[in-house]
C-alpha cells in the first residue's frame, strides 16, 4: 500500500512541494506552476490539516476526492476542508505546464473570528471534486484579484488590522464562489434535472422493493451515496430547483405513499407506519399531521 502523506502545517506542505519557506505560518498563496512533488510515484495520497482553495489549470492529473475524480483540463476552483482524504494521479509524461493558485489557510488563522464557524457552513467545502466550480474568464479575474489582495496583506508588515482585512477578503471570495456556484447550477439545468429524476426514481425503487422494511426510512446520506454525490451538493441542488431540503423531499414522498395506503387499503395506521419504515406509529402520525394538518385517521375518514 502506498504511503499516505500527512501535512499538519502549511510549512510541511511547502517543504514537500519544493517551495520556499512560507512567509506566514498560517496562510499562504502558492503559485501552482512552482509546485514540484518530490516522489516518482504517479499516485499521491495525503491528508492535510488546513483548508485549501485551488484555482488550477492544465494540472495533467486526476484528482480524487470524496470517491469522485476530475480531470483538470481547464480552469476551475476547488475547496478542500481539513482532514479530508485526497488522491492525485499525476501524468508524469505531460508536457503542458500547470498553472494557477493554491490558497492554504490553517484553522488557527481564523481563531476568534466569525468566519471560524461560518466557513464550515459553506456547502462547496463538502462537494466532491466532480462538482468543482468552472469559471468564466471574468469570474476567474475576480477570484485572482482577491487571492492577490490576500497575499499582499500578509506579505506586508502585519499589524492588528491584518487578520481582519484578510478574513474580510476571504469572506468576499466565498460569497463570490456561492454566486458562481448558483450560476453553475442554473446553467446546467439539463444535468441537474436528470439528477433529480434519478433521485425520484431511487426513492420510488426503495419503497417498491421493500427496502424500508429492512433499513427504515431512507436517509439523506444513503440517497446521496446512491447518486454518487455529496449530501451537501444534493441539498443545494434541491434547494435551488425545488425550494426544499433533501429531508423535506423524502418526507413529502413518505406522505404521498401514506395517503395512497390510507385511501386504498384498510390497514391500520400502525401497520402503514411500519410499512413505511417508521419504528413507532406515533412518529408517523406526528409527521403526517405536521405535513397535512390532519391525523392519518382524520384523513382516512374524510376520504371515506
């Protein structure tokens, strides 16, 4: 088994990649064309203890992240959180020079700022790299300008305002990334709707094959895994196209199945609850009333 490299600090990553010493121990902007991995293996695996935001082009590698892979054949933006497993398959015979930028931020740099907690809420830090963000030339210029502003700030004499100014720039970058991701969702409607159709079919198949009897109500993690995307990406897709969370979508499908059984069978409420994957009939009745403003018995009585 190939070694898994572990980078606890930005300094360790700089040294591994053959880069000059980092100018700041907790934040660094790297010119990706200068990265030189010191091993001859075509496959690298690592875990890093810091955030990274990468704008890369022509990397000539397959980047595996979250069980997905992506070829860096054009400029795109990726977001990696601390302690996530990454695998890079490098094409050693490539002749095109890679380029781009890699911003590394250690969590300690964000200490005592609002972004320390907020950064974990940005969905794109949980995406598989397959859902990396494609940028237009204009969008790329916006991101590069922010990255270079961050670099200029930590390269100057640090004072009591430096952290706040850098964090403000970083927040601006994340806000723009959110805007650009939403644009990507909307411009890829065909792909998105195909994924939603697969989601609907997956839910239908789950109940038609009786999986709920063995495994219970399908979870968000299960659905996302079957679709080969992350739960965060699935949630973003549904919010944009249906204004519902994944959990709400699953619950609404449950209620549809429940209504069908209440109207077309004489099974008891408890039996229907069990058939739908609920451990307790009370939980089913509570959800049904929340969604319909009627108890299951009241709904059945109305239609009968």
